[in-house]
């Protein structure tokens, strides 16, 4: 009887405790979650103003970071106003940034937002979870003179 209780206890521990650590390892954000995160960020910006919102979006422990998902905000000249993963980018002019394939993704991003209110854009960027350069697809939405984005990493 004691042996069965020990086995049951170990099984419960493994199913609840240990395995939850592994569950997040391959749990990447989805396209729907990225879109929802952008819409949530736009609502937050409108409700709280740019200064407070940009601070929260750039907070590494804030409400706009979830696994490999994080929000970024730019103006229409590609100046970074908020960045959920790289706070050191805030305030920088990123218009000439290129991915590892040489794609001028910031110039493309600005052009997309001049032509339409929302879009998906593909390029390569460092995944904050794997720390590897990976193909990324970013959902972008224009809100006033801001570009708000959140992307997923494609495997």
C-alpha cells in the first residue's frame, strides 16, 4: 500500500510539477495571438497615452510579452518608440536596418503601412527564446501615426 502511494505521488509530481517546465519549451505564439496582442497594445495606447504605454510595452516583465511574442511600436519614419525585447532600440532610427539576408525590412514596413492599415511581413530576426536567427512573420497595424507590431517565429 505504501509503495502504491509513493508511486502515485511520484506520478502526480511528474504530471503537474516537472512536466509543466517542459510544456513551455515548444510553446510558440500563434498568428491569432500576435494579432490580439497588437490590438490590445493599440487599446492600451489610446487609453493611457503614448508615454505610459510605451514604457509598459518596453517593460521586459510587462503585459505585452508572452513567450516569444512581444510588441514593438515605430513612427512612420522607422524611429523605434517601444520595443518589448530590446529596450536599447528605443529612440533609434531603424530605417536602414536589414535582416541577415539583406532585406531592408524597416523600409518595407513603412511602405506597407503607407498603403494599407494592416499587413503581415516576413523577414528574419533573433528569437528571444531560442536566441537564434529565425524566419519571422510580423503582424503590423497602423494606428494614427504609429505602427504597432507583434510577430511569430516560424519553424
